[in-house]
């Protein structure tokens, strides 16, 4: 049973060796030229600039609310209205 259960993990591990890097991760790590190459291969040359701009805008806004508190979840407008 152990050998049969390990087959999916082995297949995933083998498949990951042939997977391409995520263009979003490449942009976030500063490898813009590599990200452009991957986007060109996946979606075509016409989508390169738009996709790179989107990735960069998302990475700029990512983590901008690090000073947030967990208690904000209980505040309006996130909390449910009280039934009166």
C-alpha cells in the first residue's frame, strides 16, 4: 500500500522538473526579461507588455497593508450587522 500511495507524489515530483517558472514570480524577483520570455511563449507576443504591467502593479500593491490588525475583521464593514 505504501508503494501505491507514493506513485502520485513521484509523478508530481517528476512533472515539476519540466514545469516553467511563473511569470508573476519572475517579475516579483526582478527577472523581467525571463518573465517576458515566458509570457511570450504562453500567451503570445501581443500579451507581453500588458501582462508585465499587471504583474508589476500587483507586486507593488502586495503587502501594502502590513500594518493591519486582526481586530479589523470585526469592525464595519466586514462584520455582520447586528440584528435589533
